[in-house]
C-alpha cells in the first residue's frame, strides 16, 4: 500500500521529474512533469493546484516505493 507524503516531499519529487498525486474528498489529481516545466506550474487537465490542495490534500509520489 502506498504511503502518503507531505506536500514538500511531493513538490521535491515533482521537481525531480516524478509523477505526484493529490487526493481530496471526491477528487484526485495527478501532476506529471514535462521537459521544461517550472516547479511553480502544477496542472492536471483543467485543474491547477490551489491552496486547498496543499492544505487539505493527501499527497503521494506515484513512482515511489515508500
């Protein structure tokens, strides 16, 4: 079973090119980096990272064995 990580750990993994996932009640978003993405640009389809995601979300690193 995959273990959740804090937002800063997820942001660090994202900056290293890993896919991260945010789960909130009734929603989840996967953020995948592309070559040239800036760390301050998190987008998943039509969803852009917001404060509620950071504060209330449960974060996972997709390709982590944690």
